[in-house]
């Protein structure tokens, strides 16, 4: 919670002016019933038209100033709440960008989206109400009570009985609702997860006719969320009826006992009407307080979720070293191991491997053998749980983030593109890339032929996720994006899986011809993609079980022979089928 207060500091002026003018409006509002009592007693009952006109003008002036004060307050509340929300969202986004993959996995994408949108919106409403109503509503309650006591102290005893009952109702609602509001937010995260998976995987769902199963899954999560929301809604819904019953009973009591006191001559008709107006003001203020309790109960739950993100310390701490050149090895793993989360089994275990500068290293192995995990250690997507990784003879932990990113370019398994033009996507790697540089990279990635066929070439719009491109086109474009960067180390993580053999071969040939001094690490499950590499590392169950050239591994590594044999048999089967 304390982490959110600094975001209010830039809006101290609005946080001061807004409540001040709202309080001023409340003071003017409290005068109206008293003025109405004077108008009735001294004007209407006495038949004094001049007095009625005079008091009418005074009340009109008060109402005009009240509207002006309310406008100033509303304006201040808008600036403060929207500015606060914008600043918190910016801070959350900035913090999310610094979190490690492990921390992002822990929070979960749907939860982070809900926190940065729904939860922050809830906090914005809380700030707006802080300025507009948090001071005004209690002031009207207390001020109305004081004004009523000034009219008739004995009749005010009714309020002394009612207010504790009202506070008890609010306490019971908060006690029951707060835990449930937290639960509602968690259920919303789960619902968002299912929705996100369905939208991103709609092609897979339809391909396997899984629509019915996904509908049931969504309905289950939706029902669970709805049931919890209804439970908390029922509790919150009791607030207004209970408070209204309490305050209306108070109004009935005031009318009854007030009538008795008018008959005895202790009160005038105008004073009874003023007393009833004050009851109405207090009633409305109490209902507002009740709604504020519900609002701030939700806001408290949201504040905890937002604070949890802001409080997260980045698990990966970068050093200050600039790009260095202290070794003949571009990349070196020394007893490197990584265990994910709470798992007890290492994903990669005790890796010792050196990749020389300018060398092309192929990494091959079965599914789940640890290939992607291993290369994820190089750009520090994950930190090794044991051992270390060096680039150019310097531990990656010593590099600054900028230096490390300048040394490594990664093309990941999943081709990730963003909405914008083809050129915009390529310039993500190098913001000032010229058209010549982008075309050169596209030539190497075998992407020029399809880009030139697009309606606007490099200025063609790419839809979200690159959905208007084929799988092979997306992969070639992501490879071109990495090549534009011209980093000393290029990592291709199974990034040509959607390409045919001819295009894959042309791509590898072009990369080899154009990157003489670049260290290239190719991760693949295809033997053809790695067999021309200077060396090939074979992985199995998180360990390197063989390393050497294609010919050496065929002779000396059983697992590599099995991979080659299975793929050769597959190719032969395809050829026979074609024959």
C-alpha cells in the first residue's frame, strides 16, 4: 500500500483544492435547511413576501456558488485520478519489463493484464472518490448532526442511537466482503487465462474440433467467477437496504416526536422541516459512506495486487561492464545448471561448453532435452542456478543490460511479430536501421522474395501476432530482424522449423557466407539444419552427451546416430511414397 502513495505526490495541489472546494460546497449545503426554516417561519407563516424574495435570492446565490465549487472539485478529481492511474500503469509496465522470465511465469500473463488494467482502474475510482466524497460525506453526517442538535438537542438523541447501528452494519459488510473481493480478482485471472488461450489458440481448437470442450471449460470458469461475484454482491447489496431502513426509521421517529414537540410549543413548523431536511442529508451521506466502504474494499484488494507487482525486485541484477573482448571464446558454459521454479530436477545440468568466436555450433536433441533452456542462459532470460556463463571471457552477470543485449541476437522458437509495418518490426532490433540494411538482412533470411510481393513491400501492415503472414514468412521475418542487429553472437532457436528443406538450406548457406566473424548457434531437431556446423552438441535429458562434427558424431554418439537414422528413414519413406 505504501508504494502507491508516492504516485499521489505530483497531484498534491488537486488533492488539496478538490476537497477544500467540496467541503465549502458541503458547508453551503448545510445552510439551506436552516434558511428554509427561516423562510417558512418568518416569510410564509408571516405572509412577508419581501422576506421570501430576499431569502430566495440568498438561497439562489448559495446554490450558484455550490455548483461552481462542485465543478472545481470534479475537475481536480479528474486530473488527479487519471494522472495517478497513468503513472501507476507506467510504473507497473516498467517494472514488468525488468522482471525475469521466472517471475513473469509466476505472476502469469492474464493476471498481469488484469492488474495493470482492472485493478488500476479501481484505484483511479478510489482516488476520484477520495477528493469528491471521502471528506464531504462524513462532514455532512457530522455537520447535519450538529445543525440538528442546534435546532433541538432532545430530538437529536435519535441520531445517537442510529449512528452506532449504522457503523456496525458497515463493519460487518467489510469483514465479510474483503476476503471475497480478493477471491473474485483471482477467479477473474483464471477466466482471463482461459479466454486468452482460446483466442490465441483458436486455430488449434478448431483443427481438433475442441470447441465443445473449450466451451465447457470456459463455462466452468465463468460460473465459478460468477458464483463468487454473486456471493460478494449479495453481501454488498445488503448495505443500502439496511442503512436505508435504519435511517428511515430514524426519520419516522423524528416526525413522530417532532410533531409532539411542535404541539407543546418547543419547536416551530419550519424547524421540524429543517430537522427532516438534515435527516435527509445525513441519510444520503450515510448511503454514500456505505458505497464508499464497498468501493474502498475493492480498491484495497486491488491495491494489494498492484503493490505486489511494484514490490517485486528484479531477480536478475545487471552489472556495469561494457562489451569486452578478453577471450577467444565467444560463449563459455562452466558447470552451468538451471532448475525451473520449485522443480527438483534440473532442466540442464552441469554443462561445460566453449564456443569459439566465428564458430557455428549446432545443438540437437529430442524434445525436452534442454536445448532451448541452455541457450536461454546466454542472454540471461533465466539465470543459472549453479555455475556461470561467460561471453568474451566476462561473466554475463557483470555486463550491463545494454551491453549484453548488444552482444546477443536471439530468434526464438515462436515467431513473435507486432502490429505495425514490416519495417517497424525489423527496426525493433535496430531503431535507426536504413532501408539498405533491412533489405540486406531480408536477403540473407530469404525474406525479400515474399516482402517484395506484398502490396506495400517493407511498409506493408503486419497484423497482431503476424496473423496475415504464413508460418514460414513469420520465421524468415524474425530471422531478418535479428540479422539487422549485427550482433557478434546470433542464436537461432529452432527458428526454421516452418521452412522447407530448400529454403532452410539456402538460409543456412546465406548466413554462413555473410557472417564470417559472427558466432552462430543453431538449435534444431533437424539433422540437415546442423550437420554443416563446425561442431554439433548433442543433448539428452539436460546433459551434453556428445560433441563433434557430423561425421565424428555418427561414428561415436549413439543418440545422434538414432536421430540421423530416424530422419533418414523418414526421408526414404517420403521418397518411396512419391515414387
